[in-house]
C-alpha cells in the first residue's frame, strides 16, 4: 500500500472496542521504532514511553476510581466505574510522556510537537501492525496523584495515552474537512 493511502485510512477505534490480543514483543518493538522516527530538533529525544498492561491496568483503574470520588464528592457510580475501567479495555496502553528541556535553544513548543508526532506515529504503526488504536488524554493526564503513580517528573507532561488492541468492531469514519477550505497562499 502506498504510504499516503495508509495515512488516508487512519482512524481511531474507540478504546472500549479494543480487546486482546495486543502486540507481541516484535510488533511492539516495531511500533516503538516508528515512534522515534519523528522530527526531533536538537536530538533531545523529548519523549519517553510508559507501557501500561496486565495488572498495572487494574491498579491504575482503582487509583482513577478513588481520585474520581475525591475530585467530585457525590460522583455517580457510573462515572466512577467508567474511570475504573478507563484502562481496562485495550490490552496495552502506551503513555507518551514529554521530557522537556526548559531554556534550551529548541523551544519547548517544538519539543511538545515532537512528542505529538511520536503519538501520531504510534497510531499509524499500530494500524500498520493490524491493531486498532486510540489517542486519549482526559483528566488523568493532568491529575497530580495519577502523574505521581506514572512517575511523571517536574519537566515532564503526559501527551497522551495510546490504547492499542484488537478491534472488536470497525471504527466509524468521520467526515473530514476539505483541505482546500483550510489552505491559503501567502501573497508576494
């Protein structure tokens, strides 16, 4: 398949529709190799990857349920359960964490964009390996207790949780904008 055709076929599979099996070690290694083939001005490697799988998904879910109650007194049980199950569907969740170098000649914005490119590359690589994937953030990406549990340091930020697994159903393609309506040309 031509690379542009693969890009045009990319779409998210909702995490609740992802199940096992997930990537085997060789597939995961190829996916991560793709993720580091992104623009990286200054060769800073301003990202790292944290694999959340197996029992770690459940323990993280229990933390999210507790935090949900702490954050919203009187939270509905359905909301708490949704948070408990947030990382339970896909067999693998890859947290992409930006490792920022403040004050570097490469602006932090460019470092963040490099990490965003790594997230997108993981989505593409998962699809190329035959898996469904979804890039999510949500409140856990910003919650101090969750960040501590994930080992996110002071100059780090969670850029996304990439949920990867076998799709139980095909994802629905959404209407995409016409690029011509978003494109202008700078006048001489």
